[in-house]
């Protein structure tokens, strides 16, 4: 009996060993979607061993596998991997113009996007491994620190991956939930979100969309699909005017304009139409993945009904599901476009008030910026009659603070998707593809810093992460009037992140902007106030001086700032009067314009350059997650 029992135990052990595998890495990115792919690339580029664990066979998530290949926003923000991705699209299509449809300036075929992401990842193969077909089963956690995760592959083999840092880049924030990290889901009330127009607490999320790509197979062809179960043409009457021309019933665009909304290369159309189209309300965030897939069938069927309506009622029989896009049996997108997920409770949580006025003196979160966006707050609630009406405010472009990526309490975890710490309302803009791509890139930079310096995400220096992002040509501040490649771009980004020089935000509909105005001047009193807000070191005069600050004045003020910081840090230093005598030499060495004279008004871009050339650039001084200077100081007495 004992021999039999021993043999049975040994057989079980050998079987388990044969059907399981344990891998080790520094950074584990769970989810190869938009944010996860960017995170993995950036982490690997910093020579940190990284694994991306992706459940599908594609990279890019909502940009590719979900079929939403018409991007929203950031057209004028040529930042980081977002700009690199667009450059690769231009190279592939041999054109600078990617605006094939009217909804966006950047449209492409989903399979092309996937191939670009895979090619970029392939160049980082020394430090980056991408594992496809891995379904997340559980998260490993010890003493409040995530140490890895367990997956099941296509062969039903258990894959355990242990890591130093884990990045949640799942579509629904599943790692956050599995690790018992605090999160929000659904709408919020005003007392909680601090937004006066927040509708009240409920579990309502945005509509999702199961996208499709239609292809024109040529005049005379009939690609009409079988009539979907439960087909009801009245659901789509308001999608365009081609059937009913009564404006009280239909939308003010005809069928062709509706299709041209998402027109992409090679005679294809992306179908992600919000107005009485294939948006669908379904909240399966808290369901298990297997249950989600069962419920998703209703969203798929709704999209098939819309396609049938376009073919049967609108007469576009020549349009059929593209046979050269998704590797799915039904030719629909591989995953749904989820506009909303769990939202982690982070060290910092931004709301709409921050988007409206990020430079208010009682908050300095912009100083910790790691990614940028310019799209308005855009929520989809057309398909849920229970959803409250929300009147959104006008916002300018914005920067996402680093603390939004870091949990309040859980260690070893970073967020990198639609799961970052924002209010329900703000999710309406931070969810968009370019923003998530750049946020993911920042998450990868943060993870690499944590590994290299052996610190938890909450203890990583903000300026270390920001400096890495600047080297990767990522915007910290969303200034549209100074682009990468400009002599002053990096120093202006740094100056903006100190707050000593601030931009001006303007709400412009679907493309909000913030301008730095590099060639303008700064009023004397405003410059004194800005420096003292950063670090109190200048005497405040009761005399109002509204004229522009002069070159020598600006240099002397900055020299005093640097001197004060160095005194507080007990670092050998020059007296401000000595530093002040060096402004001409520094100008000639760093600014490609003639020295204008001591009394000439100084331009903002020149101030930014002079700041960067001082013995201690104010940008180097680290800030906490609320944007406050970490250096402990007492105000200087005069």
C-alpha cells in the first residue's frame, strides 16, 4: 500500500512538473495592449529584463486587436513611442498623410499596427520577451508586494512568472483586483470626486464597441452576411440619413459620410460608429474572463446587425468583413474596445478641476508629468437609458502626474492602461489611445528605475523618470508650439516641469492646446513670484514692476535661486554675484543668438536655456508626488 501511495505521489509530482514552468524576470508586463506594449519596449530599452504576457496573438490592444485603428487626439504632440509609431505608419504607407477618414488624423489597418509593434519589440529581443496566448489566473503577493503572476497557456500548461516589478496593462484592471489593490469602478458623486457636476455614485460605465473592418470587394459583388439573430433595423435608423431624411429621426450625415468616418487604406472602413451604430452597453468588468466571453456575444451580435443593416438596408452589398485583418473565425475584432475599466486608487488622483486649470497655486501636479493628452472629456453613454446626463466642461491639454500610476498601498505594482488613478469623468480623455501609449511608456521607465535602483515605485525619484522620458523624446508638458528637434525643446520641457515658466491652456474643441509662447517675455513681478513659489529665495517688493524682466535681472534671480538651494544642501557654491558675471559667457556658449545686452528684455525660451546651464538646474531638484520640492527648506530672511 505504501509503495502504491509513493508511486502515485511521485507520478503526480512528475505530471505537475511536466505541465508547469517557472520563469524569472525583472519586469513583468501583464497585457500586451496599447499601454503594455509601450511599457515593455521602454523597460527593455533601458536594458532591464522584461516579459510581456499577452492573452492574444497580437500586440497593441485597442489600437490593433480591438480594431480601433482611428486614433483620437495628440496629433500635434509628437511625443515618444506615439510619434515613433506614426513615423512607422508613414514609412509603411509611403505618405505623410494618414488622415484617410474624417474622424482622425491617424488611421491605419489594424494588422499593420500589430506588425509595427512586433517589429519594434523584435529590436529589443536581448531584454524583451513577448509570450502570447497567456491567460492570467492569479497574482503572486507576499507581504503586500506583488512578486509575479500565474498564467495558463494554450496547451493548458501552468506558467508562473516571478518578477521584481509587475505592470498591470490588462484591459479591465484585473491585476489590481486580484492583488486586492483598492480601486474605483463606475460613476462618482461630487463629494468623492470633487467635481461639481459628477452625477452620483453608480456602477454605470461607458458603452463598449465590438469593432469590425469592412472591405470593399468591388462593384457587383454581394458580401451580405446571414441575417443575425434578433435583427432589428430600427436600432440603426438614426445612424444616417440615407433611409429616413427627416432630421427629427436621423442624423445629419448620409451613409457614405458615416462610412468615411473611419475610412482606412486599401478600400477599408473601420466600424466604430457611436451614433446609433455599434456601441453597446455591457458591464462585465467584475466577471471572470470566461463569463465575459459569453456575455460579449451580445455585443458581437449587435455589430453584425449593424453590418447587415449597412449591407441590406443601405445597399452596400459590396462591403464585407475584411478577410485579411483579424485571425478570427468570424472576422470581427479579436477583443472588444472597452472604454472603461477598474481605476486604481493611486498616490495621486486627478479630476476635471485639474484638467481645467492645472497651474492653480494650490496644486502642482503638473510638475510630476509623465505623459500628455489633448482630447476633450468624451463619454459614450448612448446605449444605456439609465445613464445620467453629464454636462462636461471645456478643458485644455494636460499632463498626467506620475503618482497616478502608483497604488496607494500595494508595492511592486504599476498601472499602465485605462486603469490609472483618475476620476470617472477624467477617464473620458485619459482612456484614448495616444495617451495610454505614452502612459505605458512612462510606466516602463518607472519600472526600469525601480529595478536599477532597487526601490519601490512610490520611492522612485520623479526627476529620474522624467529625465529618461525626455531622452526618449517624450513630452512632460503638452506645449504645441515647441517641437522635438528645436534647440529649446528639452530645456522648455524642463522649465515647464519646474513651474517657474508656465504655459497657457486653450480649449479648442476636439484638439485642445497649451502654448509656451517661447518668444514672448515675462513680467518682472511674475518672474519673482514664480521663483518664490518654487523656492522662496527672492525679496518681495511692494513696488509693482510690470515691465519685462531683463537679461541680467533674470540671470541674477536664477543665480540667487541656485545659490539658495546649494546652501540648503550644504554643497560648495559660488556667491550669486560671481555667478552673475558669467551670463554673457553662458549665453554665447548655449544660445544660438547674439547676446542682446544686459538691459534687453529676455525671452521665455532664453530663460529656459539659462536655467539649464546653471550649476544646478532647478529641474534636477526632485519633487514629491504632489509636485512639492522635496528639498526641506526654511524661507530665506532678508
